[in-house]
C-alpha cells in the first residue's frame, strides 16, 4: 500500500472513531423505551449553542412542541450527554417543589470552579448541596422586607434622578429613540450599588464610574466559556484538569477592589451606618469571621443578580406598556400622582400583574437544568418508567411552557389580567407548574422582594412622568436575541418618552 493511501486510510479510521465516540450514546434513550429527539455530532440536540444563528430556546421549543402531546418526557443530548426533557407541568412542579430533594442542584454548578471564578462559584444559583443551604440561610435575612423597606427612600431618590436622566436623553435622542436596555441598566446600576454598598455609580452623569462598563462586561458571553462547557460535556474529566472563568480576571478584581473600599469606608464611618445589605453583611462577617474574599463573594450575589436581570425586566415591561397604551393607562390610574409609601407600593395589583406578565413573555429563566441528586422514576404516557440517577440532568423548558396556548390564551399577547387575584393570580399558574418568572420552590430567587420593589418604584416614576411609546426601530414581535442566555428582544428595545404635562 502506498504511503498516501495508508495516510488516507488512517485519517478515515480516525474520523470514524471520532464519529463513533460522538454518537455512541445516541441510542441511550431508545434502549430505555423513551423517545429521543434528533441529535447531531458535537452539538447534540441543541445546534444553536454552537451555530448561534438563533436562540437555543427555540431548539428546546421545537422539541417541546413535537413531543408534548404524546409524551411526558423525551430524551435529548447535550453534545453527547443524555439528558431528559420534562414536557408536562406536573413533573416540572414536582422537580422544583414536591420532589426537590431529588433535584436539589443546578447543572451549572458542575462548571463553576472557585479557584478560577470566585464570583460565579459563590453565587447561590450554582452552589450545591449543604453549601447552598448554608449560603441561602446566610443571605436570606439580608433580603427581608424590613431591610428592603429601610433602603426604599434611597430607591425613591434614585428614581427621581432617573426621570431627570430620561428627560435629558430624550432631548438628545435621534430618530431611533432611546435604547431602553441601556437606560434601565444605568438605573439598576445606580439603585443597586447605592442600596447594597451605599455608593453612587454616577450612572446618570456624563462621567459615570467604571462600574457601569464593568457590569456590562460581567454578562458578555465568552465563547471560550461556551466552548469549555461543550468540551466538558464531551469529555467530563476535563473539569478536573482545566477550567475557564465566566468573569474576566480584571472584572473580578475590579469588584473585589470596590467591595474592599466600601467595607473600609463603612467601617471608618460608623455614624453613617444604615440598615442596608452591606451593613448586614458586615454583621455576618463579625459573627462568622468571614474574610474579605468570602464577604465580597456573598455581597456580589446582590450585585450581579440585581444589575442585569432587573434591567432586562424593566426594559421589557416598558416595551410592553408602550405597545399596549390601554394597559399603560391602567397602571397610571392605579398609581395616581405623587410619592408612594413603601406600603402603598406593595399594594399595586395591576402593576404587579404587568411585571409577572412581562416575566412570562420574556422570562430570564429560559430553561432550568436541574441536577439529579436522588434516583427518581418518571412514568411516560405509554406507561414506560424511566429512572434518572444522581448526576443525570433534567431540563424544564420554562419559556416553552410560558408560551404554550394550552396554558395561556394568546400567549404572545400582553394580558396582565391573567395574574390578577380575581383570576387566580400568580399562585394559580405557579401551582399548575407553568410559571417560573422567579423560579419556584426552595431555590426561588432570593432577591425577588428587592427586585420587585426596584421595578415598581421605577415604573411608578416613569409612568407618572412620561407617555411611553415604542420607536419604529423596535421589532413588533417577541423574537429573542440569537445568542443571549437570558430572554431579550432581538434588535434591542428602542423607546420614546413624551413628558406628560
């Protein structure tokens, strides 16, 4: 055999081996009597993770719609790893609530390494087992109603400055209007940094602190991290040998530095103490002997979770109120004029309903990926039982359920009245297993109360002062951005604000 032929034969054999390795598991679910969604080498059942030509939520949605009428569960593949997608809300609710012990952890925790990514690895969302339970118990008192109420005057002050900022931006706006996401990120940066750390990010000035830019970088998806998670699924032992941080080192160091300065400033000025989150964390530090890194990691939970997610929800709520002027007027009628007390802010059912309807349409949690912690049996519609074992992953397609016409009439339409108490309220949909705006069960978002307060405070000031209108540059459907890991409108949210007289 000639050398060239031998080389070609060797290459062909190598390609064949790689192909066999990548597709070896693709019969996993069929052998267990469970239908299996189509899968491809390298990318498994979710090619959009790699191609980034559309949001991965649509890959999940295609599978959900194909099998939901005939099955309660369906097999899928994350690269070559077999995982189980849940198709019925009853099982989804059990995973979050009823059978929580069997699905205690989030899959993302497997990819976080404290040695290379201290901020991410210490976030309660990724913490696992007893460590999560301990951290949750530590931070929950810092988010009590009394502490949220204590910083509410700060929120009101920031909201009024936000209104002035919007007026200035509107005067300078081009025909394309204002980028609502950027506006709202300025607001959440200012209100969260002030309420949590007691410092101003100068977000509404021409010379904001570097905090604003760093926050944007925190949530920029790194292709390196995406590639690493794919590689770790293809060959799990790589997690023991190598890890990639989600947050860049200079970003991480920036937040550690700003935390250290805030702590020193607060310690050196005891007369300026206030009953905020940093004050609580300092008390926790004294009680438990936390070092600066541990204290910073704890407090970063408030910061990272409060900046981006709340900004996205606020921007999309403004978008939907702009699209539906009648609902915007209902909000205006409910809030009236003048400042609202914390207690009055807490009793605004229609504005609450608007926020929950926004979270349904543009849910930050596009899908939940839960790690199996105790063996559990699922029974499919054909009577076949499939057992998942510790270490397996089940996927709850939250976005698909939120947009399923079986559960929500006209799912693409903005209908806040769905969530009014007279119609069953949020509890009706949560208990039915079809609403996950803030998650559910023991791992429900710990900052939910704080986030809702900041959202409502901003909406009250904006709706009182402006007529919100959607700029023609904004698309009219709800198509999601192709690559972002949370739900956000493709092409951006561009709004016009007309000052009310």
